[in-house]
C-alpha cells in the first residue's frame, strides 16, 4: 500500500484489499505515509460497516481535507461526502476554518468541493453564509460552491449578502450564484445592472440570466442586448447563452419579428434551442416562425426529426409553410455531399496556403472564435496547429461543410441534466472522483459532482455551425483548405 504504482496496479491492489478486507482502522491510524493513508482511506470508506469504525474513518478524513498529498486530500473529500452525517461533520470543519486565520489554498479547494456537494445541508449552508461575508478568495469560493450546487437550497440566509454584493462587488461569479438561487428580491438591481451600457456586454448577459423570471417577457433594453450578442458571430459562448435566454422568454410580436431574422443567421445549436422552446406561441405566430425557418441557411443541417416534432404541436398548415423549403434543404445537403471529392481536388490543384493563412488570421468564417493555430485563436474546439498531419483535403472540406458528420474525438457535445433539473451543454474535459468537468461554449469550466448528475447524452450536433462554406468563395475555400493541409 505504500509503493509507487501505476493507475492500473493501484486500482487492482485496492480492489483486492476491499474484497479480502485485508485492512482495518488500526492500520489507518498507525500509518504515517500520506500515500498509504490515501489508499487505506479510499478502501475503508467503502467497505467498513461497523458504526464505530466508520466514525473513526470519517474523523480521520476530516483531518486530511487539507493534506499536502493531493490523493489523500481528494480521498478525504470523497469519504466525507458519502458520510450519513456529512452536513454536521463538514459544517463543523468549515466553521473552525472560518474562525481561524485566512484558509490556505488547500482548505479553500476542499471548501469549494464539499460546499458544492453539501450546500443543501443546514450546517454547510450556514458556513457558506459566513464565507459570503468574508473578503477575497473565501467569498469567491463560497459563490462558486453555491453556483455549482444542485438540489433544493436553504438560500434565505444567503440573500442579504448576495444583495449587498450587487451594490459593492459585481462579478460573473456572483451572477452564477444568483442564477442558481433565482429570487425576485434580486431582480430590480439585476435589471439596473443589465441596462447599464457602461458595463461589459458579457457581464450584462450574466445579469439577465440571473433574473428570477427567465420564462417571462423581456424589457426593451434586455432584449436589445441579447439580440446584439446573438448577432455576434465571433463570440460563441455569449451567443449561445443569449439564444437560450431569448428562447426561454415570451417574446412580443414586435420582438419576435426582430429576433427571427437574426436567429436564422446563427448556428444549429441556437436554432435547435428555439425549436425546443417554441410551444408557447400561437399557431399564427407559428406560421411566422415557419416562414423564418424556411429562409434559414442552417435548415438542412438541423435534425429532421427534431424539426418535425417542434412543429407538430401546431396544426398541419403551420408546417406546410416551410415544408417545401425543408425538403429542398435536405436535398441540397445530399447534393453538396456529392461534391466533396471535386472540392478537395480543387484545393490540391489550385489552393494557395499563404492566402488561406490570411483568411484565418482575418477571422473570416469565425474560425478564430473556437480554433487555435499556434498562439492565434481560442482553444475551445480542436487545435489546428498540426491538423494537416492527420486530415486529408477531403476530410477538411467535409468538416467545414458538415461539421456534425466528422466530430473529433473528445470534442463531442454532451447534454448533462443535474438533480435540480438544470441542463448543461458543453465538452467533457475530464471525469474523476470529484465529478465531471464540462467546458461550455464560452470556454468556462464547471465541475458537476457525480452524485448530482441525473443523465448524460452525447449530442449529434457540433458546436461549429454547418454551412460555413457560404462565408467563402470557391477560391477562398480552396485556399483555406490548402493552408490547413500544410499545417504539420
């Protein structure tokens, strides 16, 4: 138990120890090796059945939450998180830490992890309220724990501090926490912040997402901001979040008329969000929606069944408004697939890599919003610095025309539903004892504890919209592909 082992052998050794029950609490208490303690803690927290022995295991875990050995600290967090009396035990530890000097980075890490998992418990919730009254990193950790928590929350004791922070320390993390709590007592101040054009647009968006009445009508200022963000092709994260907020809202006729043309220029993710939320509109409004979708460049890239289901709630004449365009778009998609070989050959024959590099650097087609080459661009989608070594011209052409057909491994979108009925969409960056780490379209990471994940679905839609070839002439497309092929 105290020897260096690779991950496979370590797992095998711990599994064998669990099956044979080779160790007890005496070995844990006698151990002086952090590596050995980490392994014994993980073993004993899962196989110990006697209440007195379990209490000893949990007592030890409480002392190891801020251990210098990462594995020991992680296993202590996992063990305490499973304890039947976890709220009381962790609440006491947090209270002691907050009463002492400024917590260390290791304690803050444990505070955030267990605070997220146990925020619904009265003792931990009380400790979070105390942490909100502190300054600096302690407050930020409390806000993150609230923002990432799931289930029913005893948030009444947090509201005074959160309201005060809206006047003194506005930040994206604050709005993430308020979004989780969602209470009407915050709305007046949030609306004022959202309407303040002197503040960054991304912060104003976070404010709008934190309003308690997400499904209700939008003020003119809020609608204008969301529409502006939806129209910004260079900011994938804010664009998708703005689209989701607009899809959730009950738009007026005038707002719907302004919104639909902009939505039709966005990607399939944004349009699919609206399809899932359009049931609140009347059949007459449905005809206007159908007319707009009939003109969408993305119509052929949307999932056909999803489109039919979305319009099935209205009488058949509503879908008939867009049916000819829908069928034509599907046929055009099939025709475009037949041209892939010819387009690839053109890139080989006449593509100019130096011209393609200039197109990428200039932001044409919004490639820079999600892809990186060297130090240029953003690392949300696959890094393209050596893409030419693993993709042919035809594969590159297909990934531009039909990105959902050629999803790169580890860049598939996932929809994760948590116990509080929230839907999280993003790329899964890692899985571990602490939970699932999801990166959203803005590039922000969020950890979802394993006990809070209700379902996980891999989506067939790429974050990259289809039809981006329309942003290039045939010559420019050949140049871009030739340049990408040269990156090795």
